[in-house]
C-alpha cells in the first residue's frame, strides 16, 4: 500500500471517528437532561451541534448504502473499440474480474443473466476467484453457466496464487487458463489473438508477446495493470486487467482511497490509452476478502462488454 493511501484512509477514519464521538457526547448530554427532566442544554441545538447531527446522519446513511445496497448494483459498461486491423469482422468480448466468491452469494447469478443476455463471442476473466474455499462450488457453477461460442478464457489473480493455488479452479467450467499462452480466435475469416499471464508475470514476458503479428488485433489479459508502461514495441492493442476494484470505496472528486497498485491512483479504474495500447482496469464484481469491509461506495460492481470493430464500420452498440 502506498504511503498516500495510508494517509488518505487514516484521515477519513479520523474524521468519521471524530464525528461519531462528538455526536455520542451530544446525545449523552441530551439523555442526561431528559433523565433529570431538565431543559435541554442550548449546546445541543447550536449551529456546530446541528452540523455534527447532520454529518452523523449522512454518515449512517452512507454506511447503510455502502454495505447493503451498492455491492449489489451491478453496472454494465459498453465500450466500442475501433481498429484499422479489421476489415469487416466485429468481436463482442465480455470481461469480468475479481469475483471473490464466498460462502454467501453476491452477484454471481446477475453475472450469468447479464452475460448470457448479451450473447458475447468471447468471455474473459481477469483473476481473483475466491475469498474462501467454501465458495468454490458456486464459482465453478457460475463459470460453467456462462456461454460464449468462440471461447472462455481466464488468468489467475494474486489471491488465487497466494491462497488457492492447490485448488482446481477451472476444470469443468469451460474456461481455458492462460499462463504464458497465446490463442487465436477466428471470426468471419479474420483472426484475433489473445494472450494471458498469471500473477506474477515472468521477467521476460515481452518474449512471449513478440511473435504476435503486427497486423492482427491482439488482447492481453493480466490481473494487474503493472505491465502497462512496459509494452512499448509490443503488439498489444487492448490490455484488460482488474485487481484494484476501483478502490471499492471512493470519495467524490478524489476517487479511490486504496488501489494496492504499484502505480497508486494512476490507473485506478476505467479506460486509459498508453502509447498504442488501450488499457482497461475493471472494478470487479465481487468484494475484497480478509479484514477489508464488505462494502462499496461510489464504485459499483462492473461487467464490461467490448465491441471491437473496423474503424470505418458504421454500427452502434446494442442496447
């Protein structure tokens, strides 16, 4: 975690704690006056006290929303990618990331329903499968129910490697695990290339990517966005990652408090263009495990549909 992330989280927690301590003190004063049937002290209705009351109410509403509402508000994002490397074929590629299946269901059924209704050609998963081993049956059932005629592909995330490496995560799901492999995808006589690395990527990862043809549209799957500034000279048109969860907790005008990325907030969520590569950092559809709060705020869970199409083709994304 970057030092700036420690500071931002510490400041926010200090403000929240201060507000609720002050509100508790005011409520204690009010209750004491009520118990003794005395007139409520003027301080309880002073302008500073009214501000504290308002902040405390807003804080409680935000907590309730963050824990019980937003984690379930899945957002579908549709992104059109134009390329001169295609003549007429269009590839519908759906990405989801950081599903973090646990003992209790979260958005797994929504993922299946939304994905299959979109009828993607290809589905990719950019890592972090489970928060606990008890979520494995649900994870595998969810992945097996996803449908894509041209293939389903995945890479391991950091949680998978660090804590779930002994589990069989992808058998009987229809997903092909990419770990230093490249596959070609054919549609309407045109070829797309898809490469993937599990965490951590090899030091000489560029050697795996050098053979990708310069005239073919190529996609890289990697859980972290860490490779984004090391792709110069490599034929990667679209780089799909996750990991940051978009911060999971975001503040207005500031964005993510924590990204756990080596770049900090530079690539916290969404789409970026770095050199000739379009980079997309998916916010994920699940929630961080461990001691992290099971909450989202101003950072809805996400499923992303990319429509990769010829530069001069005139057709809008489907609704």
